């Protein structure tokens, strides 16, 4: 029975598409303004229309767009159809394929591509691309939110990803990620210099109490999930440093939040405070140099450089490496030049 055919006295079922649990430190703010900053690609008009239709609930009660959110509110976005069923459409988005066989595909993800759909962001994602390219495969024809995904990269993080093409491959690859037997390395350009050549960052990663879009590092195990990042200095530029990161765990924003936690935010990472001049001189030419680099990069300087795992069928050890993304590489070249001739730049 379709919605239009339902008897008038039959209650229409609503499905939750998005949920936000506010922290204790949340300030009073109109819900339309709040959701604009918390949900990607959600415009104020869309939010207001959703509120008018009764699709925005706070503590299970529909609210209007002028409702002011407060600490500990639970916000739900609900619709008359199940999440991501009608929204998910195949889209002919090019994939940079590094390797492919009948069981899996390895890609080099580009910047600006969201991995899986979310509220206000149901098109242009990697999942939409996968559904298009593998429409003939059962896993990609069932409107699953995350078909074949065993791990993810942030929207503006580039680099190597593996995707399963069938349920068996998905289960075996997921087991390797869960048991931490995969070998993953990232490169990141971070603010500041390090006295040591190597180091380890450890802590419990959970949602920031005041800003739910950010993650934070806690010492209390009840506040988050245990996370370990090992790093090695690759190249020093004085005010910024190129590091290699190896993960024992795979938490949301792990590298970004870990380096912010130790006082070295990723270069150009706006969410975690890296898109401003944090180190260096007071010379205007230096500040302009940094701003120019921000314009070139316009995202966090993070690239998933390599990935190693066992093939889910053959058991063969596979290892894939990638070139650092062009925008990061361009910024690195500029920093190399600057660090060699910084006296010229700053006079």
C-alpha cells in the first residue's frame, strides 16, 4: 500500500534520518541556524521547510524553525520513507581505480567526495558512484547506505580506499580492519616542529562536549573510544612539519583530532583550528605566503598514502601506494622553497 492509498485513520510511519544529541554546554540558538552549521549541505530554506512539515523533532516533539536548542536536547530529522531508499541514485562519477578484480576494488579517493550519504547530502557521494559502476552486482542494487564499505575517509581527505564487491569479501575485509591486521599509512602536514623524530599519540576519542561536529581526546574511557596514532617526521620546514602516520585504530577524525590534542593541528584544517597562522613570523609577506597556501589547498593536509591487507579469497598479501595529492604536493614544494630562502621571503 502506498502512502497515498493509506486509510485516513491509519497513522503514517516516520523514519529517523538523522539524530543529534546536544552537549551540556550547548548555547541557546535557533534550530534552523544550529542545523545549518551541523548538517552538511543543509540550507536554511530546506531546514525551515522540514520544520513546517513537522519533520524536525526535539525530544520527540515537532518544533518550528524558531525553536531555540538547549543543552541535552535530542534532535531527530524524520521522513515518511526509510532513510536513503528514495535518495540513493546511481551517478556517473569517475573513479580513480588503482586495482580491481571480481572481489574488490581499490581506488584513489579525490578531495571533496563524501564517502556515504547523510542528511542533506544524498548525491555526489562515493556510494552514488559505486551504485552506478556496479549496478549489476547484488550488493550495489539494494539501496544499502554503505554497500561494500569497510572503512572510510573524510570528505576532504584523499588517498587509498578498498571497497568489497560481494558479501564474502566485505566480511573478510571488515574482519581484518576490526582485528587491526591491515597496514595503513597517511601523510599529514602539521603546524609546528617536533623535538623528536617519532612519537605516539593515545587517548579516548569522542564527541566534543560543546561542538558535536568536532571530536575530542579524553582521558576517561567512558567519554570515547581508545585510539592510537604513531607518527614519524618525514620533512621539517621550520614552522610546519610533514609527518607519516600509522594507525592502530580507525576512529572518526583520528589523525586530525590527535594532532590538535598535542598542539600540532593539521595545516589548513579549519574544523580543528589549522586554517590560521599558528607558527612563524609577524612579517606580512610570510602571512601572505601562508594565506596563498591555504587558497591552494583549501582542505586539511591529509592523504591516505598506502594500504596493505590480505586478499579475502586468495589470502595473498596486497599493498597499494599512492602519490601525494597534487594540491598537497604543490604546498609542500612551496614550503621547501620558503624554508630554503625564508630570509628573502621575510625581508
